[in-house]
C-alpha cells in the first residue's frame, strides 16, 4: 500500500484574512496602539488621528506587506541585522592633552 505525502505540510496556517498567527498579532497590536494613541488626551484630535493612522499603516505594512516575495518584517529584520553587523562600537580613550590638564587644574 502506497502512502501519499501532502504537498502543503510546510505552509503556514492562515487564520483570518490570509494572515498567519504572527502577522495577525502585528495587526492586533497595531490596532491596540492606534486606539491608545487616539484615546489619549495629550494632543488635539487631528494630530491624534494622524498618529493613529500612521500606527495602523505601519501595522498593516508589517501584516500584509511583501516585496520581492519576502515579508516586510523579514526585510526589517535583515536591514537591522545588516546595520548592526557592519558597524562596530569601540571605546576610545584619549590621553590627557595640555589643554584638558589646564582646564581640570583650574
């Protein structure tokens, strides 16, 4: 008896509107963040609306955004890792010069 392996085993599950669980979480967090910005009273309504819309736009981009077959959060992660891995911070200790010694002495 031959068994057939399903071809869609390695695909991610889609929960709602074609979103995987992590992308659905991005959207839920964006909606909650936009609601928090909108319901705060520290700015006038048009500015709060603009900020809330920007939070929703970022969340929608992370949830549904794709470019060249890759998700937006994958691009963001790779850009951050590239920026961190190509830069190096080092502590530079400078020997006291004559000017700094005069300033410290007075």
